[in-house]
């Protein structure tokens, strides 16, 4: 899915997520942000009852890890909801999507 990042001018972190992702998944907020500058794959991740649209992004961090980031957009800020290492299936899917992008 093509997500229009041109309307985003920064990140917003709520107080709960400032410490949750680093403690629970050992992903710093800076590492989570990195994937958005490195050709992420983005898909709709809305669930019934969600109060706002959600997306899931898969992408490489500068350290070479494939991460899965669920986020929403508030105004012009990207707000990370969760960040964790991609599982094997997600990482394989992302690598395949990158190959298809470069071939197409």
C-alpha cells in the first residue's frame, strides 16, 4: 500500500509508549522512527471498533532489524501505537515486497 508520508511532519509519542516499546521489545523510539525513512511497506491495520484509522508498517531499522510498527496519524504527526521486531513470516513478506517493488 502506498501511504502518503508527505503530509507527516514529525512523530508524537504518548507517555505510555515512551517506555513500553523500549522495555517490552527492546526497541528505542528512535529505532522505531527510522523505518519510516527507509522504504517501509504499509498496510491498513484497522480493527472493528478502533476509534481512528490504524496502519502497520514493516521496515528495516539502521541496525538491520525488520520491525513491525502499528501507528495512526493525528494532525500532521505520526503516532506510534506499538513497535516490535517482525516475526519470521512478516520479515519474509517484507523482503519479498521489496524485491517486487524493485522489479516492477
